[in-house]
C-alpha cells in the first residue's frame, strides 16, 4: 500500500504502535487478572508502549519484515492470488517471526530474573502471546492501520489502492 519510502516508514510506525499498544494491553491484563481502564493510561505513563513501539519498528522493519515478506511470496503470488489472502499471508508470516522476537525482548525487559529461568520464561511468554498477536494483527491492528493509512494518505494514493505487499509492514 505505501508508495514512497516516507509512506513506508509512516506505515511501519503506525503498525508498530498498534501492535505494541494491543500486546501491552493484553499482557497487562494477564498480569493483573483482567482488563481495567487504568491500564490504557498506565502503559503510556510507564513508557512501555513507546519503548516497545521502537523495538517493534526496528525488529520488523529491518529484520523480520523482509524475511517474512520473502517467505510469504513463496506461498502466494501477488496479482494472481486474492489480495486479501496475500495480505493475510504476509501478516501471518510477520507474526510468526515477530512474536518470538518480541516475546524475548519483553522477557528481558519486564520478566528477567536470571539466566536460569530465561528460556522457560521466554517460552511461556511466547505461548501466551502468539495466539493474541496473530488475532490482533489479522482482525484489529492490521485492518485499522490500513484504513487509517488510506485516510491519512488519500490524496497521495491511487483510488484503487489495494493492499500492496512489497512495502507493507504487517506488524
């Protein structure tokens, strides 16, 4: 969907923020035994969301995103396959790589209690986060960011701006 390098960066930042915010809320809910309204503000106050957004952006844009798109393009063919299916495949491949990476970062930043528990804590975090990350990306963050991006860049995008995948970060 993004057509220029600046649009690609804006899209990637928007997706990083949406994924970091959603996953931070989810993990706060797990830690606190459910969701409460104070959590929406607390995630910003504690700098969890801004910090994780930056880490998500770097990890996705420079490492996992390019690998995920290459892998997805082996499974689908843009222009031949349904654009929705192509977008979903890129999203799934991105989550498949990003969730282990971000679960590791979250384990180091928020849950690290020593090297003897690092592996088990990371695996537990990954198992808890993977289903939510996939569902959040496919059903909420991905569609919302694509919609918001189209609204923000409506004058710069062609009228038939279908989800393009070469420059699209899927979270």
